[in-house]
C-alpha cells in the first residue's frame, strides 16, 4: 500500500556514473518530454529509471545498491515500476535478471527506443540536440562520439558501449546552437576518445574541423576537451586551440 503521495505517471530518472551517462539521461528525458511525459531528474516519481555504471567495482556496487533501494520502495508501494538501463545492465543483464528479478525490465546502452516504448513513449529521430540538461545552466556536456575501438586489457568500455561511432559535425553544431539558445556558455566535449573522432565518418581524425565549426556558434564562449587519448593525437587540434580563444588551453588526458 502506498505510504505517501507521489504524483502518478511521473518518471524519475536516476543517473549514476560518468558524464556520458549524464548526457544519455538528458537525451532520455528530452525524448520523454517530447512525448508529453512528466519527467524529473532524481526527484520523486512513481516510475523510476536507473541509468547505471558498470566500470569499476565501486561503481558496480553503487549501481546494485541503488537498484535494491528502489526495489524496496517498490515493495513498500512507494513506486510502481523500476526500469534499469546503462552500462551495468548492458554488461551483466543475465546476472541481474537472475539476482534481482523483480525489476520490471533491463535495457542495454543501445536500447533507447525499446526503453522509451516500455515507458509509453516513441523515439523521435528528428530531435537532434533536444535534451533536458541537468548540469548548472552555464555549461553542458556535448558527447561527440560513442564507444571505443581500443582493445585495452584493463578496460571494459568496448563491451558496454560498443565500437567507436562519431556523431556528424552538422548534428553537433545544431546541438550546440540549441544549448546556446538555452543559456549555455561552456561546452565540455566528451567521448571515450575525443582524438579518435571522425575516423569512421570522415576517414581521418577530424576533431580540429569540428572545433572550427563549434567556435562559430554564437553564445558559446568556452570549449573544453575531455578524454583526449595521447596515442595518435591529431596535432592540428593544437593549432586550432592556439588560434581560437574560445577553446580552453586544457586537455584531459588519461
């Protein structure tokens, strides 16, 4: 029996893990809003979507504990449905289904349309750049690629996120423009490997050209680069950084 009043048909998205998960949750929320759903981020709702991390042991433990927490709330009648998505669900779905079977449904990292369908929403392909940002208004993450092609023995990212897949420059510019209209001043570029950007689409490392297009977006004052793998670093990026004052003289190198 429900112990307190929680608004019906409100979807609560809970985000765990890295900035890429934050971005994915924002895209999910944007899609839900476009379908007319009442969606909130880490607030009370009778339907819960947990976007999990499965990278290191502490993150796995946090994700499992969060799932168990909301399962207790479901058993107590405080929430009606619990869905699990993200990296932990992608990597350990069979184990999770066996160990925590009362979750309504598990989804992997590439199953956004199926997750939306389970939530009573339709995936809208035309929503380029439409997100409900959860970061402070002045900055936002811009994920320029998904996945990774590097076979590092210590890393499970390719297992959870798949092969590297770049987002076209024109789509990223459109997304940046929409963020700027909403007051975003700083873009933080993220990917599993920024410096690999473009090899699949343009047959060359094309981060420099992307930056040259993003600095033209009116309203964006700062662009920061995260996750720039040093091997094969495209040196023309340094030329653009030196030439364009909007690009911070900063590289986050693993």
